[in-house]
């Protein structure tokens, strides 16, 4: 990841047809033109992955490492810039589907999108507050003081331009005096969970003094409503395969808007791409999942699709919006291989990464809706499944599979 790194095209025609060693050589060679660091190129040439000694330092009770294929989704263009998107996922066709849909969107100029400033929320839960409704007033009066206490707990973030921005209070249950105090914290290019938790714990004693009652939980909220990302894509009916295909995508979107059971599957398809990229890019994908589904459930009619498609005169237009708490520094981004993945993705920081992930989700959704409203997904799946069977048969020396 760097702003001064050369940005390679994400359009690598015929990449999937080349043998594995050629694909690795092509990507590792990006180091020669400044598109990848020499360390990342060496890591790729060495087969990638995680050595057990490093794994042992990352978790408890380690007995080995678990592998996933690391692949590249191609063709993604977002806000006029190309991104190679690393994906770690076991499900066949996730990478191919996102790449194919990104190619269709690219024909119309690519995705556009934006992300909110990186404000995360710390929650301090207090029970037994005698004057719960008066708590809001007290918080208004002492908000700056609480932010100053929080800032003192994260001096390095404050030095980098981040820090506590505001404090507020919501009454959860006036009868029992349950309130939650929330601090908005600018976490810069980090995902920010540790910083937010640090602030929550640092301000809690003063909150107890101010409000009375008993402080209970002090933790971030994974519903990162102040940190959403959006992406938009247009695709011509011609690129989709004709007017009937465009109509089919829109009908599929409408189905998800009308039916929660379908919305869950629709959103699963979106998260197929986002999670796969998040894993490869060292992100806390459980946090992204938690935020996405909680956000989807905030709709007036209950759980709803995160992305929708509408017909235009010439084709379809799709939009997606979801919370996207991701980082390009700290946390999981220090894990081996994640630097290489971030360099390939070529994002200038967390906000750009958030938009890229939203675009990946929209691409995954388009691919699914196009397939489902046309020939169905089984044909494509079965082709890939057959290839896997061939490969495992070849490995164990079996000539034919049933
Ligand atoms: C399969 O992993 C994902 C899909 O079910 C998504 C969808 O139905 O939209 C194909």
C-alpha cells in the first residue's frame, strides 16, 4: 500500500488461463516496475502463506496453520483508478464472478463511490443512573472534558490528526436508569478497535462520577454507522446480454427488496466478495459482517438488501451502502502477506479501501443476480466443481472421475 507506488492495470487479459507459476511470476514482476515491494514479491515467489512460528505469536494454542487459496479479482476500476483485489476464499467462482462483473462495469467507466470520515463509536454502558433523562444534559456540558480524557489515552492517534470528536448520551431504559454514553473517535487509517476500547475504558471512571450509577460495558460498537462506504455502477443492457438480462437483474433486486428470506441470500452474495477480500487484506471480517447485517436490519420494513438495481434507458444502475470499518495500518495488517495484498490493492488509505470493498460487494452481487436471473448458478459452479474433481483425481493418480 502506498500512494507513490506505480498503479498496475487490473485488466490482465487471459490471466486465468495461464499456469500458476506464470501467474505468480507476472504479479511478482510488478516489483520491477515499482508496483510491488521486493519483500512482497519474494513472499509471493515463495508461495505466500504463514509460517507456523509466526502463527504461534499471533494466537494461543497454535498447532499449525490453515490454508486458503489466495487469488486476484481483476478488472476493478473505482473512481478512475485500477485495483487488483486479493481474495482468500474456499468457495469456487467468487473470484471469477467478481472479476467478470467488474469487467462489465469497466465497460461503462467503472465504479464510483465514496466513504465517510473514519469515525468509530465507543460505548460506555451505565446502569442505575438516578436521573437518566438529566444525563443527556450532563453529557452536553462535559462532552469536551470527556473527549480530552479520551485523547490523553491515545496520544499517537491525536498526533496523527485523529482523536475524540464528540460525546453524547442515549437513555435506554429510564425506569432502571440504563444509559449509554457514546464517544465518536476519528481513527484515521486504522480499523481502530483497540483505540476505541482504550478510550471507552479511559473515560468510564469520569462518566461514573458525572452520572452516578454503575458502569458496565466499555467497548466499541460494530455498527459503524458514521463510517459507511458507498459504490455505484452502471452497466449497459448490451453488456449484460440484452434487455431481458437487464430486466432480470432488476427483478432479482426487487425480489430481495420484498422478501427477507431472499434478502439474506442476496446479502450473502455481496459478502462473498467483501469477506474474501477482507480476509486477504488482513481486515476484521467478523466486524464487517456484524456491521453489514445490523445496518441491513435498520430499514423501515426490517432486514433489507444492501445493494439494489434499477433499470435505466440503456441498462441498469446499482448502488450499495454499508458500514465499512477497515484499516490500512495496525491490527491484522501487520500479518505476513497482508502487506503484499495491500500493495496489490493499491489504496492510499482506509477510506479508499472502504470504497474498493463496497465496489467488490456490488460486483459480486451483480454477478450473482445476472447468473440467477439467467441460466442459474449451478452450471458455472458445476464447471468449476468438475475442474476441482479433475485436479484432485490427478493428484491421487485417478484417471477419470464418475
Ligand atoms: C452463493 O455463495 C451466493 C448466491 O447465493 C448469492 C445470491 O443468491 O444472490 C449465489
